[in-house]
């Protein structure tokens, strides 16, 4: 039972984590990049400008 699951898991596990790892890695930096932009111009009027510019 360990042989078959291992073969399937070996093919499935590496593929899923690798595919998810890439988007997640980019998703995190992007998430931090946006909050950082808002954190800096946290004056009130400035955030509105960077928000539209980011989009």
C-alpha cells in the first residue's frame, strides 16, 4: 500500500506544492507591496492617488 500511494503522492505532491508555491510567493510580495504603499502615504489624501496608480 505504501508503494502505490508513494508513487502517486510523489507525482502529485511535488507538482501541487511547486505550482502553489510560485503563486503564493508572488502573492505575498504583492500583498506586502500594497500595504507598504498605503503605510507610507498614510496621510489620507495620498493613498487615493497611489491606489489608482497601482491599478
